[in-house]
C-alpha cells in the first residue's frame, strides 16, 4: 500500500515537472518569436500565373496590394500572409484595367475593405471594367477613398514613400481605346536607401517618355518589376540604363505570347540585373531594413 502511495506521489511529481517544462518552453518560444520580430519592409511578387500582383507589408504593418492577377489565386496568397481575422487593406493600386491585372482585385475587394484605392481612371468597354466600377462604388460607400493617379503625386505610408510617375495627367473617364497598357500607373516605392519600381504593362514609347520627363535619379531603383511580363516591346535599353536595377522580376505564367521574350531577356542581362521569374521561382520575396535588401528563400 505504501508502495502504491509512493508511486502515485512520484507520478504526480512527474506530471508537475512536465507541466513546468511545457510552460517554460512556451515562454522560451515566446521570447524566440519576440527576438525574431523585425521592422523590415516585405515586398512579395506573387506567382499568380500570367499576370501581375505584389503584396507589400510595411515596417508599421501597413498592407498594400498592387494589382491582383488574372483570377482568384491572389485571394489564397494574401490569406496566407494576413491574420485570419484581418479583413482590411490600407492601400490598393490598380496599374490598369486589364484582366490579367484587375480580375484578382475584384475578388479581393469583395472580401476585404480598402482604405485607399488608386487607379488611372481610364475607361474600358468590357464586362470586367463594369464590374470594377461596381466594386469601387461599394468600397466608396464603405468609406474607401478613391484616387485617380497622376504624375507628381506622393503617397506616404509610415516610413515609406510611393511616388506616382505615370500617367502624366489625369485620365479619369478617358477611353483607353485598343489598349490601356501605356496608361499604367507607375509607382516607385522608396524605403530608406532601397527602392522598387512597379511598371504595369508600359511599352518602350512610355518608357522613353518617362526618361525624358524625369531625371534618371528618379527612375533609378534596386528592384524593377519588368514591364508587360517581359514583352519584346518593353524593357528598352534607354529605360534600363535609367533604372539601373540590381534585380529584375518578371511576373509571368504559361502564355501564348512568348513572354518573356528572348529580346527582353537579353536586354535585362546586358543591364547587369539579376533576373527572377515567378513561373520559375514561384513567389519572389524581398525584405529591406532601409539599408540592405535580402532575398527570402
């Protein structure tokens, strides 16, 4: 009987010890998580197929989405990077109202509330565009501020600055005609000494106009989101010379256009940029402390 009492006391002591270890381990992990926290900028170029989408989380935890890709893939991508209870985005930028950039935003804006939405205001004649207008109205009624992009605008997001370099003028309500590519909202994100240039689908003519309108220093960027998925009509030599990127990211998927083209790849290689492709590397994620860029694996 005494032996049984001893075993029970011993067993109880073991459970208490294990519980103590569990609690100690929990707090140890809490400390590790705390130590691993950082105040870096995170820029993720998302693999959404043949289309563009970039998700940005600032050091102050502002959440920015630039374009949404051709389908609802972006919804799952964003859900993995945001807390499940979070249903709002600070800023959404639509470069231009073409399906491969806009469709995913339609799905996002039906699930998330946006504080600010920036777009070119250019007019299209298709079903996706009409759906976009409906979504904008609903977002505005929920308190979102809708802004028509124009060269010279500056958006401050905590320690970040986003400069709008294109369109050259307010295009609200103008008909895009056959293509809205050259009306793309071009945004340069600057955090400390690091910078990212988002170029939508502009072609060489718009690139040339940018070089003429802006001093080269305003285009120079560490990371270039390659225009138009690596089309042969984009990434001109004069533009790449002005941007002088260390890294070039091509957002591309399976397509019948031949993107990225050998001509664009050759010009990017000659520029000295290290080239990444979402169809080969999946999501491409950069972190910045304002001084240095780190490529996440």
